[in-house]
C-alpha cells in the first residue's frame, strides 16, 4: 500500500488558571520511530496545547482522513475516550483506532470493552505500533502481534498476547519528532510549575524505574534503561544549534539512578564546552543523590530540581514502598539550595491508615526543609497501580467516590481521620510551609526569573487560601 496517513493525538484538558502543558514526548518518539521504519505521513496534535474541545479534536482528525489513529492519555485525561472513539468510528469507518499510553497500560482489556478502539497497546509503543502499521489494512493480521489487546476475528472474545519486549538499547531510537510540533507555542505556556515560562526543550534520558512505589505507573516497566552520556550530549548539541536554546527540561522517572552516567554526562558537556541550563521537574530521587553529584550537576547548569519527599513518616514511607531516607534527602536539598538551585518539594497526604500525626509530620518536614516551595497532593489510587489493587480489596466502596478528571479535587480519603479534618489539613498544609520569612527571602533570591514572580501571585493566593487541591 502507498504512503499511510497517521494521526497521533495526546488527550487532555487544561484548567483556566495556571495551565500546564508540555511536549508529548511519548508520541514524538513513536512518530520518529515509525517514520524510520515505514513510509508514513504523520500529523501530531496535543489537545491541551490547542485547547480543543472533544468535538474540535474529532473534526481535526476526520479532516486529515488518517488510515490509523493513535490516541494517548493519562488516566486523568481519559474520560472522553469512549465518546471520541465512538465518533471516530462513525466518521472514519475504515480507519483503525489504536489507544496507548499510561491509561491503556493500566486498564488493558477493560478499556477495549469501554471504547470503540480496535487495538489497545500496553507498555512501550514503538515496536508494537510499527507492527500494527505493517498489518494495515488487514485487520485480522493484528491478532498475531504481541503486546496488543484486541477482539478476535469473530469479534466474540478478547485476544491478549504476551507483552512485546522493551527497547533494550535506547541509543538505537531516533530523536523524537520535534519537527511535528510548534515548539514556540510551548514556550508561551506554563510547563512544570513553578518553573517560569521560557524557551526550553524537554528531554528523556532513561526509561523504567527499579523502585516499586505502590502509587506509581508502570508504562516503562521496572527494567531501567538509559541513553549513553554521549548520545544525550549529542542530542543537546543538535537541539541547541537547531532551535537556538540553552534550557533543557528532563522528565525521566529517575535520572540519577546511575551515578557514573551523571558524571560522564556532565564531563561531556564541559568537554564540548556546551553552556546550558537544566531543570529537573521530576525524576531525581533525593536520597540517592550525593554531594559530588549535586555539585557536578550544578556546575553543568542545573538551576531547578524537584524532590519527591511524599511523606515525613517512616511508617508511611515503608507502607507505600518508597522507603525514602528522609534525613539524607533533606541534607541533599540543603546542598542544592546553597548552590543556588531552586528546590521544589512534592508531598502526598491521605495514604491508607495515615494518621493526623503522620500528616503533620509531613508538613513539618517540608516546613523545616531548605525547599523554596512545595506542593501537596491528595493520594490518588490510579488504575493499574498496587495502591489501586490494595484499595480495591480493602475499601472498594471508596473507589466510587473518585472522579478522574483533569486537575479536579480528588474526593477519596483513605486516611485515618474523618473527611472534615482531612480537608482542613489539606487547606492549611501549604500555608504552614510558605508563611516563613526566610523561605520567602530564598524565593526572591533564587527564583530563576524573579521579574515573573508577579504573574504567579494569583495562583499563589488561591493555593494559600484553598490549599493544594490537585
């Protein structure tokens, strides 16, 4: 068959105030891989970036008349999958609809029952999706592909194949297809808070994480794989020349797992005299950092780093299986802060059986730390996670209270305190951390672009008065 048309869409809405949007790296890697293997034309759309309604997105896809449609969504962005796939089936009866990403990996065969998708892809998508493209237009042939969930040829039962192997050597992947997005549009939007708007590019140096935190996703599995340091520096040099930027944002699950990689990476940047700035909005495990690693990253350009502390209680740490060495993490935060790195902290409250005393321990740890700012989140059992399975067994009635909706206040309360007390703790946590003159002074000194701080005042006031309600 001739040149196939593919439409890849990243689903999701944005809230009006302080919206967040980042380049859809997963689809960009997928697009680059497909173009390398097949003769295809690809259009890529990020629903969040363009603020499309579901109807507008369906119109965009229908107008392109693709042979194959790839839809990706997080669980919080997946509410409209049923409606979108039904509309696309009607508008494009000869097109194949493939759903992948974190939500598809979590639900797998359940998602096939609740949508009009032809195929569900679980886990990494490059190898599997390329085989799906190769099978077009013979729908029966996809039954032989490993790593997919689909109906059989009689449409009477489900077919689940063994998972397709992950890509072992990430250096064999082509660079993500940044040419398919309008990068400058992302520069005008807010990416990961509280990093200010800027000219930047998003990078991924690794896939997978060997830790087994109960609340986490599993799209890349537990087998850790990482690009070589030289490959990452080549990528940075290429983008620096092509887009004339020097600010790079890493979104790994755990960038610093391999200490030798970090040193090799920083040394290669210095050797090639690449002057860059680096932000780590997630993906740095704070307790396995060391002073020499922090100094190496700071010398290479790190100016922002987020630390996922999650809980100040050792019991809760053990229960969620993160087992963070809290004291070591706090010491590393202070080292980074003294190097001028802006440090943001993440915490969660509402773990199963968590007491009021343990929640206050979390607040106290954040308040007494060297962090500049903090975010408090409600523990949310996402489908596919071990935490979800635990809640399903122990508190099945509480799952009915969750509405997975973009940036909504999740109503589930798994803690040991009543709902009123839990809500009060959530609303006052950020206030207890932020109402500290020394912390405010640190923000004014170390914020990457202090002249932009006035833009954040409305959101800051909202969070201080209402609490972090994500």
